[in-house]
């Protein structure tokens, strides 16, 4: 690992001020630190945001669950309020990585990184989340831009994620047997008006599968998507799963999710 | 006194390990030590045009940089193959040179070309990045099956062929096949595995300029053997000036048998710079440069009669050696493989032909089971297929072909001294509720799942091995083992063994044996191993040999102690030595109440003579002191055997294979410590099931390792396994005084075919290669659905 300057920011303003083109915000460090150790990433400055009190914590209102960006996965999975309001979000958090990762990794870090097989981005899409940054509010649908790419600007810091509480929801994933990241993860959420089917792991970036959403909005039953033949041309293909297999898994996991709702 | 052999004695080593007091190589830090980083080839095959170290030398903290040139100039030898194998046509095997630092050519990704030694690890790493190596990249050969058609990797080794070996009689086999009602044939791949010991390899080299002694602390399964190889072939130092210490070692599974490049380079360089050198592998280096295991491509055939009698067996295998032939690299796919490939069956005619090929991949060598898992996979997949094609129950077909009497003279090499394969099969069936399977299959079907059951009956040849046998088969050394038992004057015992414990619990089990033999409390017995300065010599731990060879050496040394004790007691108590009996730590003169404890006798041996009340004269011809040594060379291998049964449930929608039940019924002969044996069985099963369902080392066509980290190489985890159902039958080995056989490799040998037979049974007989990943199984399920639809 190359040398870097470590800063601990008191508040978002200071964190943002310290940011430069060769800096990174450090929350749990579950991706940043290993990337630096492997020499895949080097930064001049790391700006630790864990000590910014405002960034941690969970608030539940009648319609939304708002989670501070530096809230750890374990805090989300252990929260009785989250479990009550959106049980699927709680179980998603419980299934991220391993205990070590869940004890350090944060929701803001996961979303800002936008790993194509991360779990949380699918929750943001399915639960019509609003991403609150120190500068603005961004709809989840406009936040995730592509592989490891988001709408965040340099120095822009996620402060909280506000999820809409659905009528019913479930997250189902087919994990990579080695890394246990999602080969395919499908988050189905039934809201008052419509149904979202957010898919992670299958393509270069999380997306809402319109075809399944439409079918399920008409009839919220796994039979309405059974045997659906999804277009696999944009799906990822690697030694763990071909595009065709992923396409099939998306439907299978979506069906499981609907049945689990 | 109750016997300790056979009881669940808690492990003496656990206090150290569980409280963080273990002392591994990486824990060793010496005064003024430097840090080594190896510059490794990023290419699978290339020639080295030029190495420029100028920039790196100027980097901060650099002490020294060495390349293959300096090593060659000092006439330091390379790594070697320990067994000489001849081809069918009588020619010697062909082995390329394998210098510790590549000088002219690199042959796999990770092949080291230079070592950078610096004041700190970070400085060594920075400097290593500045070493400029100019490579001419050449086309790599990576496929096992096609290696013989690829470019010649090593000059003078045509078709990349190390040897083309035959065991058995082709003519007899042909005659047997001519008589067959049916021939079952199979094409299988034994997937390449990476051993993944929990502790990565490491070494620390030290030099004493005054005594000219080099000390190498290293992660070895066999420090004495390492010293011998480094001295005799590496030319690092004469044996008496080289001390090799393998302290606590966190797992080996065969990957730490070999002397590695880093051991030789650090031991050589330490003298040059006269400062201690420390090197610790990073996990990614372990993936790339530890020896790998398995990697066979096999076509096998079984000739049968219509009522299921086996007549003949053919085995044509291509075995991948990787880039170089290493210590057990050439014997693993030959004598550890071929003789076991006929399994537990009476097959009148058989042969195994192995073509061992070089490729631009990491060297392949002995990995837990070494040759025997590949052999068992071959025959047991074939037998399972025969049962499907003949329509004979898989357990009945096996029993029909089991030997009826012991000793069982195998078709090819071994004479198995003892066993009861039918008893093992019957017990395994009972344990697994084999009868109830069809009902469980129906339950699974009702849920939309596919259920399968798989059986394997195996035997293995372990406890390697008799020197006379192994040397006649080409081994470069005799595989005896030594032990030394020393009494202190005040009665405690230190046992020095040439075996090495890197997870096997010798500190406990060997102490149990010595405690029983000597009648000394186990607390008063210490087991010392892993240091060439302590103990006479040793061949080390692999091939499930520690107990069956090393343990017997301890028994024999203890027996010599008892014999001397009898003579000393007789002299002290004025009796005939023949009238002295030894029991539970006491020497008793028969038909009298006169006796001495072994502690009193030990004391007397150290204070021989007569003074006042002390009367301990030594018998004539006996020297003072109480210490005995044994070099034990067994008369035969030992042959554990057993039957394993697995049950899987498959989700056809996702291809997910759930291992529902796993039953292992093994015959390990006498068991010293059931708790330790359970641990060994569990570990072996985890690795065997890992091979069947999860693990796979995959190279791309350019020779880059695609599974170079835990992100892509699937190590099985606890939640991948059901509760293991473990049981035993017991026939004692007749070839050693303890009746022991060995248990370390059984799980890894039996589990792959057991699990795969179950998967393939669930898939209606469709072949799937290991590992049976979700996608492969999903595809097979789709095919099954199609063919079922057609049939309907």
C-alpha cells in the first residue's frame, strides 16, 4: 500500500472541502482498503467520515425509512424498526458479505461504490429511494449510472438514503459460491401503484426490469412471470455464470421473491 | 492403569493454538533482519531477454538484489523430482532443469526471476516494482488434454511428455475384454485444485558467520528431508552446516512437502548478505506458486459379464505435471495412482497407462490423497455407471466383486493384508438408511426437486512406505521413520520423532502411545519434532504415514527402553532378566513382590552404582543413561478402506446442489484418539466435497490463473456441509504392532466420487464434470426435462 494522508472530518462540510481529484471518502473501507492494498487504487488523501455523527442512524416515519450513509450493515440488520417497516431490507443487510464486513461496511459506501453485484443498489431501485447528499436529493433511478459509476460529483457526499415503505417486498439472491456476492439478486417491491423488480449482478449496473414489473403490476403472482424468456444480450458472462444462466436466474429469483412476499 | 490408546484425550496443542501462543514461521523475527520480495513472471511462457536492476538498486532501503545469474554462478542447484519413473518403452523420464530463480526462461505465471532484499517489507515491495525484466512472450501450453500437441516448452522434451508409463498387461486386458458381455466406458476429468493451507508458505533464513551455520525456519512438512534436498541437490551448505526448523505449521495437505524456490534462495542469499532474511507469501502468491493437485484427463473402461462380474479394466490417463516435475510430482500420477485404480475389486486383468505432460501452469504435486483420489474417482464412477447400465443395485454390484478373502492380492501391485469390505458396506447402508432412499426421493420430487444417492467403496495404500518397495519403484530415498525416546533422570520422557505435525495432533496421539508403552503419565511426556537439530532424522509427514510408520518407530524405541529396564531391574533386585515382567509402568519380578517403577529404573540408569542405601548397579554390557532410538521400516503399506454414501437434492430451476446427507464408514484399523480421527475425517471430507462441488483451479489459454483469489476460487465453508454421519468398522493391520492403518486422506479420496455419483444419479445418469457447479447442473436439468418430455 502506498503512503497517503489520513484526515478525520468533523462534518460534511469539512469532508467536502478536503476532497480533491486524488482523494476518497473512507467509511467502512471494505472496498477502498483492499483495493489500496492490492495496488488497484491509490489516493493522496483519505477522508474518514465515520466520526460525523449526523451520518449514522435510522429514522422510520409512516411512509419512509431513512438510513444515515455511515450506518453499518449490522445496524440495519439488527434494527427492530427496519425489520418491522421493511423486513426484506433487514434481511438484505443480514446477507451482505460476512460478519466482519457487516460490522464495518456502510450503506453509503456500498451505494457510492455501485459494484454491479452489490446488494443495496437493488433495494434503492425497488424501494424508490431518494439519495440525500450534502448538495441535493437524487432519485435512485437517476443515481446509478453504470458499472462503479454514480451521479455523485467530486466532493459530493451521501448523507442518507430514504426508502419508501412498500406494501410487500422480498430480496432473493443467487450468490457467487466463492465470493458470495450476488451472481443475481432480485428485489421485488409491491407499492401502492406499481411493482418494482430491481435486479443486481446480472448486468453492468443495477436496473429495474420493466417487463417483469409490468407483468407483476397486472397480476402479483409468480405465475405471471413463470417461463419468461429475458433478453440476455446485455447480461454479464463469466466463469461462474453465463449470460443465459443469469437470464434464467433473474426469473427464478424474481419468482422466489414474489412467492416470499 | 487404563489404556490411553483409543480414548478421546484432549489435544495438548490446543492451549497453545487457541490462546494465540502458537509459533509459526511468520512469528519469528530475528535481530537486524531484512525482508525479501520475489519478482515473478507475469507471463506463462517467455524467454528472459534482459533484467535491469539499476533503478531498483537505487530504491530506498534496498540491501541487495539477486537474479538467476548469481544463483547459477554459485552453482546452486534447482528443484528436483524425487521419483524416477520409466516409460513403457524403458526410457527414463524427461525432466527439465528448475533453477531457484529462472535465468533464461519462465514457464508459469509466478515463476520467480529475482529477489529483492530490503530493510523493510514496504521498501522491498517498492523496489521490486522497479526491477525491469524484458521478456519475449511465447505461446503458452495450458490444456492437459492438448499438451502433447502444443509448442515444446522445454528444449529436448518432445510432445511435452515426461513419460508414457504403463502398469499392467495390455494383452491380458485385451483377452478379458474379448470375453466381456458388455463394456462400460467413461471419460472423466479430475479437476485441478489449489491446496490452500491456512498458513501461507514462509521462511526466515539466518546465518552465523563464526560457525558458518545456516538456519532456515520454514513451513515444511518434512524438515529433515528438506535439509537433505537443499544440501545434496541445492548445494546450499553441507548437511551439518544447515539446520532446518519447521515450527508450528498451519496445514500442509502435501503443499509443504516440497522444497521451494524461496527456501533455497533465502538460505543461499543469507550468507551473501550476512543478515537474516524473512519472506512470507501473500495469499495471491500461494495461489500462483504453491503446488497444485490432481489435473487428470482419463478414459477408462470396465469389461463386465451380464450378471455383473468384472473381467477387465483399462485406464488411459493424461496427467498434468505443470511447468516442472517436483518431489512427488512424478509418483503421484503413477505408483500412487495406477495400483489403486482397480479399487476394492477382484478384476483379473487391468492396466493403467499414464502420459505425464508439462504445461505452463503451476507445478502439480501431491495434494491430500495424492493419486488415490484420482484412482478412486476413476473406478467408482465407472462402477456406478456399470450399475446403471446393468440394472444391478449399486451396492450389490460392488459386493459381488469384493474380494472374498484376505490377504487380498490386487491385480496390479498391492497385497492388502486385512479388511472386511462387506461389513463396511452393510454398516454404511444401515447408517445412511439406504433402504429408505426411494421414499425420500419421492418426497423431493413432490417438492419439484431431484434427489440422488451415490456410493463409493474405496481402499487406499498409505503409510508410505517400505523402503525396499518404494526404492524399487523409483523413489530417491527410503521411506522409513525414526524415533528417539529419552528419559530424564527424574522420570519424564521426551520423544523425538521424524514425523511432523501440521494439524495432525501428534503431540497428543504420539504421547498417548508412549504413555501406554511406558506406563508414564501423559503429562510427563513431550513430543518434539520439526527441527533437524533435535532428533536423528526423519522422512516427515505425508501419505498418512505418521502413525503407521512414525508411530511404530516410537513403539519400537519404547520397547527397547522396556527391555533395558528389565535388565536393570533384574540386576538391582538380584533376579533373572527373564523373570522380570513389565506392566503399567512397573517392573515386577514374577512370583515375588519385588518390583521397581520405571521412574526408579530411569533414575538408576543415570546414577549407576552402589552408595549407602542406593543400590543401582548396571548390568554388565549396559551403558548408563536411558535413551533408545528406532528406525522403523515397515514391511508393507497400510490399507484403510470403507464405504461412503451421499445424498443430494437438486433444485432444477437454479442448479443448486444441496448435500443432504453424508455417511462415512471407514476401517482405519486401531484408532488411537477417536476425536482426532473425526477431525481428520471431517477435514478430508470437506476437501473431497470441495473438489466435487466447489473447487477448481482454472487457467485461461494464455496461462493466467483465473481463480487466483477467494473471490473466484470457491473454498467450501461450514454452511456447505450437512452434519457428517461417521462410523467405523475395524480390522487391524497385520503388518505393524499397533494394527493401525491411517486416516488423514480417506475423506478426500472417497468423497469426490461419492458426491458425484449422487449428483449424476439425481440427473438420471447424465455426466457432469467436477465441480458440479450450479450452471452445469442447471443445464443438465434442462436436458433431462427435454429427454423426459420426449420419452413421455
